[in-house]
C-alpha cells in the first residue's frame, strides 16, 4: 500500500525534483506551495507523513488551529539546506519535528522517511485505558463509561500525557515541556488551570474515581 505524503517545499533550484523521485519510489505525493495550503490539504486528505521546508509549519500542525481538524501526531520531517547550522536543526525538533534532513541528500531522506513511517506504525498505543476512562489518541476523544467527554485541545493533550502512565507523577516542568512545548523554568499557572478544568469536566461527566490528582509540591498524576 502506497503511503500518502504531503510535500511542502518549493525548491527554486530543482522544482519538482523531490515530488518526482518520491512518486517513483512508491509514495502518493501531494505538493503544497505554502503553509496555509498545506494545512488545508492536511485537514482534507490526512497524509501519512509530511515533508516541510520550514519548522514553523511543523509547529502549526502540532498546535492545531480553531475550527480545523487534522492528525496532530502526523510524522513530520523538516528539510534544510546544506548550509543549515545546528541551531536551526535543534529549533526544528523543538517545534515538533520527528526528524531533520538535508534536502539534497535524497537516498538518506528516503531512508529516514521509511524509518519514521515504521516507527509511527508501531508507535504509542492509540487507546489508553485508566479505570473507567478511555483516551482515544487517533479520534482525539476521551470517553467515560463509553460516553464522549468534550475537552478543549490542551485538555485532551494533558489527558493523553497523564494516561500514558496513569500512576506516575508528572512534574509541572515535564508537562509544560511535553504538552505545551515550553523549555526552561517558567512561572505559570497554565498546568494548574488546565488540570483543574480537566478534573472538573471528568467529575461532571460522572467519574466515580478521582482523576487528575494534584501531588502537592511535585506535579500531577491521572489516578490515585
């Protein structure tokens, strides 16, 4: 089965080169000329992987946007020029890239694409269960006793992180890094406010167990 690949990399030096080669190597390639068009295509066609010529597109795919719906876990490889410095590569990873590859090294790029796709197939479980709670990563849905609970985007992301290891205490620094993408130490009540809203919504939906437990001075875990 051919994997669907979204290519967002207008290369003035060799226009069409990547698209032609990837098509001949077994991918169903859809090309986009700019980020807004790429987001429309990602929402409409749900590609298996995205190749992006800029890290900012990766950040927008990971963050999501009001009124739009796409797979925010779609693998993204950021393409760089031969002159890219290490800082540029690090920033791409910080914005959510799964890999960073120089666009001129086609055999290596092809191998990296296939490796990322293999990892995504055997990646994190799509269904996470904790007590009476089910977190469906693919559908981006939380269900309590089989009934969906309406959550905002970050509330759902927080639920995914906590449900990945329900009895473990995640520090606020870990949650800010992995859920919000913040680096370094920050003084913010973001984690606390989102945790409170998530807890209240689960309680209002009929949760019998205490969820989103505040471990004083340490952080949060999903279950006692």
